[in-house]
C-alpha cells in the first residue's frame, strides 16, 4: 500500500481507511512511501503492516541494510534526474558508509 501520494506527502483523504482495508485483506501487507527507519519499525511493531519497502533510500545508500543494522547515518536522497534510466552516474555510484 502506498501511503499518501507517490513521491509526495504521506497524508491521504479522511474517507480512506487503510486499516479497514488491511483487515479485509488476508495476506501480509507491505507499506511504502516516505518511511524513515524509525517510522517503519513503529509501523511493524504496532501491527499496522508486516513489512515496509524502501525505494529511494536504496539509491543513495547502496549498503542501506548494513547502515540500518549498524545504526549508521543515511546519505541524503539521491538527485531525481537520473533515476531508473541513463547511466550509472547519480544512480549507482553512491559510496558505501565504509568508503
């Protein structure tokens, strides 16, 4: 479920009840859109969702999972212009935390 508007705010109209939808869906849910590691952990702990996916943080943090495990800082969000197209520059050339 994308919470809010893709690449935008996490807000959604009052008449949208994601938890009611979640109760009707019998499978695991994956939440997405602007989650910080702390917000993701809280959403899973509270039962709001089983999983949280991260897209943009992986672009600027090729070692995203390792940074989370070690409590390391996350790099700023990568510039949007090269996302998902073109060459390696600006998309797949971000350094790891150990670099």
